[in-house]
């Protein structure tokens, strides 16, 4: 049965949310590209994580993509639908939630993007990243989807036609009965988007529990998904710890994110003598010629692909991701890496699409915010795929994950359906 459907606006978001359910469901799949409905529903309790690739789209396009996808997948009769949004509120949250409410017939949406584990919180209606209003961080300068306000109500509403109300921390911390009465009061006035203050996982669990009890559409980051899993599935669990093996020694890492964190992670990885950087020129500066030397079949242990920007030029983000995807595909074909580590949603989508990966069975989360899965179909069927949002993790997170998978032979400097 299709137990849960996760709808995100980008690939890494679909992955880092869906992985929270790996220990609870028999199979958890994410789909890098467009999803075609099957003739029958899955037999085992299954999760599908899909994305609309609409974070940087216009509000009108984001609305249409979300509505069309929801109408298509509703035929699979999912028992529960979760709308994943960026923990920094990039994208077209209001209109995408509106599209889902119209298709699913839900009375309202409970919107809580806080992700305390990653320093994202909401207090007094202001969305914060490590205590700083989100519009004042690098998210306010995002080249594809800048966050122009820190007020959660404004970020939720956007061009959506539906009324919005915000629940303060005082109300979230109040009794279940008082919180429910306040929520019902807002609903009686026609409010459809309800956003929440939240500082920790206790707050997230309370919001998730209330959403389930009131039949609302839960909308949030991976943190609210974790809370939903804890509330909805309780102690139910399955084991998937044996689905992958360690002792891996050939890693291809592709860093296309413009985030300062992603650049710092790439810089740390390059401190190791086991890592070779391949600088890729973006189109049109590449002009279709391969700008790197062929890699030796037996080395190095890790290849890091990252863009080389021409002096005085500002290529479009799409030109960078296209060049990285082509380079990654050529290297994977000739060098045969055992793992493929993709940083940034656009980079992950472009690379997996170029390689022809149809879907990925998720296996777990070796580090917070890093998702591990096995590719199904495409150029390298069975290859382990890791994805990570660009702005997640400390400087050493990529190196740590590769060390975990290599089991001591890390290039980080230490030695079916």
C-alpha cells in the first residue's frame, strides 16, 4: 500500500524528509524526475518521495506543477500526504500548499518549517537561522529563490489567495484543548493556512499530533516529518541496516551549491591527498570540450567535481549544473565510482537525470541531513547515491560520510522493488 506520499519542491528536500521513515516502512523510494503512476498500488507499506522542481519557478508555474502532480498521484490513494518545504522558506510555499488543499480536500494546512536540529526556529512569527532573521542570512541573497522577508505569515501567504493566521509560542505551549479551540476559531473565520512558532521537537510533535487529529495537511521541513513519524507510527519499525555494505573506496563528489557551507565542505575535503579536484567550466564557456584529463582506472580514491568560474563572467546557475551533470556522467562511465555524492538540489536532479536514474531506494541517514540510497536503473544501476542540501552540515560532513562508507580507508585524510 502507498502508506505515505511526500511532495517536495526539490530533490534533496524529498530525500531528507522521506529518509525519516526508512525504519518504519518496508520500502522508501524517491523519484528524481517525473513520476508515472503504476497500474496498481504497492503491496508492501511504502513511501514515495516526489518533487515538483518548482522552488525557482514562478508562483503560477509552481501552482500548476503541484496541482498536476497531486492529481496524478491521488489515483494511488495514499493514506497520508506530507508537503515538504524548505526549512529556510525558499520557494513558493503558499501557492503550492493551496494547490494541495484544493486537490486533497483538506480543511487547512498546518505549516511549521522549523528544523531545530539544523538551527532553524520560529519565534514571535519571525523565522530564524541560528538566531538570525532568515532574510538577513545568505538565504536572502539566494540566486534562484531569495527569501525577502523573515515574517512567517508573509512567507506563507505570498501570492496565495487563502487567508493566513499565525500561532504564537504561548499558544503552542498551551494545553491541547486551548490550542484546538484557538485553531477551530481561526477555521470558523475561513483561515486555511495556519503557521506556528516552534523552538524544539516537543513543539513539532504537538503540531504534528494536532494536524493528524484535525485532518489538516502537515507542511514543514524534515523536522516536522520526524515528529509525524513519531506520532503516527509510534513504535512500529522494520530493519534495513543490512541493505548496504561498507569498505567502499571510489567516491565521486559533485558540489554545485553556491552555499558558503557547501564551498567550505569542498575545501575541507580537498585537504586530503586522496582527493582529486576536477574543475568544470560552465556553459557556454566549455564549448562542448572536455576540460580535464582522463582519470586513471585505479585512482584516486575520491574525485571532487566543482565549477571553475571564468574571470569577470557570471554564468547562469543552469549553465553550471548542466556542465557538472555532463562531467559527472562521463567520469562515472569511465571511472566507475562506487558512491555518488551530490550536494544541492539542482545539481542532484540534473546529474541523476543525465545518468538516467529512474528512482532511488533510500537506506538511511549516515549523518544528519545526508541521505543514502541505491540507484535503480540508469548508467550505473545499484550505485550508492548520497544527497545533501547545500546549506546543511559543518565543514567536515562530506569527509565524515565518506569515511563511514569506506570504513577506515577514507579519502578524508585518515589513512527492486
